[in-house]
């Protein structure tokens, strides 16, 4: 079994998606997984501390590579594999509302949307897990500093010992530098650094785009990453 896994820049479902693909890999050691990551997906994976763990799923070597959008150029040559019968299935999770809109309306101007387009053209089954389907969603946040709790200490242990120097003097965490290691949370004596949860309302427009996808023969919409287990 050869799987392609495409990731866009959504924090919601990102950990669940990783855990499901890791479980599949552990249950099927001979399974080969190639990972395609959008520009925003790369940043989000780092924020949530997951990027360095992807090699547990795709350790390298042919058909087990990790492809970043920033390294693939505009033509994305590696996606030609979908036209050469190299993959059995494409799983896209999590998928932002932006990518869902592009896929629904036939726009292929990013690595992930190009991957979906070529998979469909190559008759590779495509399964997508949108983050915005309907109603409201409860999404986990990356680490942040609660300014109402922070004492702005003259010497800030989290800032001094952050391995990525992601904590500024303001103070705030520069998420594009953060790798999600969580060291800072144990160093703040006032518990001012933590993750959290945000409640988001799904826009009607995003719901409509998901419905468009559901009506396409080539693409199957799943409601949660755990549903991927049922495919195999």
C-alpha cells in the first residue's frame, strides 16, 4: 500500500491527523507514506511541535519522502507520480476552508491543490477532512502568553531558555519561530504560558464549498481524521 498524505495550514485536526497516520503506519509497517505539505502547513506543524515527528511516518527514501511547497517550485514535479499509478490513495487532512474553496472550484495553484487535481486526473481515490464543515468547531491553540497573568519579570526564564528564541520582550511568542516544544510552560512560575481552545463559527460559504465537494464523484469528504481508519 502506497499512501500520499497532504497537509494544509490548519491547527484544528492537525494532531488527530498525525496520530491516525502514525497508527496506520505502526499497524502496517510495509505501508509507504509520502507527505506533501503546503507553505502554511509547514508553519503550523512547527507551531504544534509535530514537524520533526513526521519522520516516524515518512522516514525518507523512495515513496517515503516529505515534500515541502517551498522546495517544489511552481510546477511541483513530484506530483507527476499521481499520473504514473504510484499511489493507491490520497488523504488530505486537515484541509483549510481556503484549500476546500480552491479544490471545489477547480483552482490548483498550491502544492496541495495541485496534488488533489493530479490525483483525480490519475484516478487515485481522494479523501479529504475539512476543518470547517458546519456549526461551530472547538480548535486547540498553539502555546501563547496570557498578558493578564504575565508579570513581565525583569528576568524571564522562558524567554532566556527558549531554544528557538521565540519569546520577545513584549512579551509574546513569535509562532513562526516556535517549534512547539513546550519548555517555556514549565519555566514560567506564574503559569502564564499555555495552550487553550477557541470556538469558531463555520461560515455559510465554507459549508457550501464542502457540499460541492461531496457532490463530486472523485472525492470523498470525511468528517474526522479517525474516519480514515475505515478506508483501510
